[in-house]
């Protein structure tokens, strides 16, 4: 099962971010129901490994965290694959989650963690118009900032890839309560 661990955002903030992404007219905006802050992408995992992870996460002691969403960025290398907003304040929780994942016997792929919320998926082979629209969005809104939000739930999601985009199903919630 293809899964990831993420912090769901409050509905009103997810709606604001989805609306903002749609107004940018860059790439394919992420639907409101798919907006979240990923802490660990687990790739394909057997059910048994996810059960072990569930055991680890049920005893996780982590406080709710204030998160600052500020500044547009691209991710994905020389040809960016996503437009995102940076998320500051989640590094310590990411490290704690990564340790729990490893204790459950799941190997995470090595990727430098950069807290972010994906706003839009960009074309694999962008045209000059795509790159121009991306440049305009970064120039006009690169310094965007949302009010600090306190997040108090970690969730395990299942991700099913479909031709029209990924579908996410929330499998379990783990309160962040220190």
C-alpha cells in the first residue's frame, strides 16, 4: 500500500491555499481535499509494516506545533515538478516521525527534508508559456505569508495514483499532545 504521514491543515486554510493556487494559473492546482503537509513519504509498504508503524505512532509523544507558511518555492530539481509554499517549524517533528518509521522497520528513501505544502503540480515538459507563468507567480507572490497555524494531528494516508491525479484516504489520526 502506497502511504505517507502528514499534518492535515484546517479546512479554512486548505480552502484558502487551494483558492490561491487556482488563481495563480500555474500547472495543475492541488484539490482542496488533497492539501496537507507531508512529513514522510513511505512508498509501497506491506500491511504488516503499517501495523508496526501504527503501534509506534500510537505511543508517540509530540506536542502540537506552530507552523509558518511563507514564501513560494519550486521543488523537483532543474525542471521543477511542483510549486509549493514553505512550511517552517516542522523539522523537529519530522525527525521524530522518521525515527518512529525506522523503529517500525520501514526504510525511508534519502531525501533532504524541506517542509512545504504543495500548491500545484507542474508539467513534466514545460513550455515557454508554462515557465513564464511560473516566473510571474514567483515574482508577484514569492513573499506570501499566512498567519501562523497550530497543528495538532498527524495522519497516515493511503495514496492511490489515478490518471486524473492522486486520491488520498486518511487511514489513522494520531493526536499531537506532548
